[in-house]
C-alpha cells in the first residue's frame, strides 16, 4: 500500500457501484411496498371469527391426541434402568471404613489424655509423699510462682469461714 504524506490510498470504506444513482429508486420502491402493506384490507393481527369460542376445544383435542401418541410410543420403547447397587455398595464400604478409623483414633486420643492425668495423680498420691515443698519450688520458674500466688490468694473472710467449719475454738489462734 503506497502512501502519500502518510495517508493510505485505500482506507477500506467503499460504496457499491452506481450507489448514488440507484439509491433514490431503491428508496422509493421500498416506500411504495410499505404503503401497499399498510393499505391492505386483511391485517396480519386480526383475530379469526369465533376464535375464543372454539379455541378451548381445539387445545384440549390437541393435548389428548398428544397424550395418546406419547402413551403408545412409550409402550414401544423400554426405559433403561441403571442399578445403583454397583456404586452404592463400594461408597458405603468406604464411608464405614472411614467412620471406624475416625472413631478408633478419637477414642485413643481421649483415653490417652485421661490416662495421663490418672497416672500423674497416682504418682503424687503414692510415690511423691516424701517430696517436700522445697523440691517442688525448684521445678517452678518465677512466673509460675507469681501465677500460683495470684491464683491462691485468699480473702480473710474465706480463711475465717474455713477455720470456723474445721476447728472448734479457733479464737485462741487469732490475736
């Protein structure tokens, strides 16, 4: 494509041959066709005579004929039945195996955590009776000791109530 002053000669927009000479005749022909269609006495959108009186019976007749045709065709061909047994049994087996696996793991986790607490309690009850408070304090850090002091802080009224329930004559111990 040759260009002069960076403007291409062929830009892609063309008009058909004799367009401007024939366009007026074509336009007038189209207008006359439109006028003929609008002037016609039989309009395309007229309702036929007795349409609403006879339409119900015609529709019901057509539907009953279609229904009888469908019933006669359905007897000729058999419906294919797909058995779900071949899919259902393996899926049910896999689901049961997964459920059994999860229940076994779940009971082992719960029983092991309960056994740990029971074992620790039995140790302190039976074998740790000879341990003294100083040995326990060696195992604790400063933060642990502070947390225990905050957790075990008792109100004076709680101490007095406890002594009142457990001891007779606690008056002797109070200054």
